[in-house]
C-alpha cells in the first residue's frame, strides 16, 4: 500500500524561490520533488540532533522516522563518521 500524501502550501521569499528554481533547472526535477527531498533530509537531521541532545531515545527516533532501530543506529554511525572526516559524502 502506498504511503498517503497530503498537499501543503508554503510561502517562500523571492530569494529562496530563485534558489529553488535554479536547483530544479540544474537537476531537472520539479519544485515539489526538490522540496520533498529537502524536507525529508532535514527531518532526518533534526531527529538525529534531538537524539544527540538526549531529547529522545534511539528507539523513539527510529519510530518517528518509520525505520528500524538498527537503521537508526546506522544513521547515527554514518553521521559520526562524516563529522570526523573519516567518511565523506
């Protein structure tokens, strides 16, 4: 079964809209797809940050993101490696 999606409306400054449009043109994707990717990435980052600030447990972080505890712990490991420079994007 496909995940249910809902429409939302956001207002962007003219500067941010120009940036979105420029990236979309370069990557050949539509605005909706770019914004979905940006939001998803930031939600993952924020959830990890909340865990690092001890505001939630690893199991709660996994639950919020809809992934297994093992996957969440792997995200934490990759993030730690990237921040130390051991692993690059």
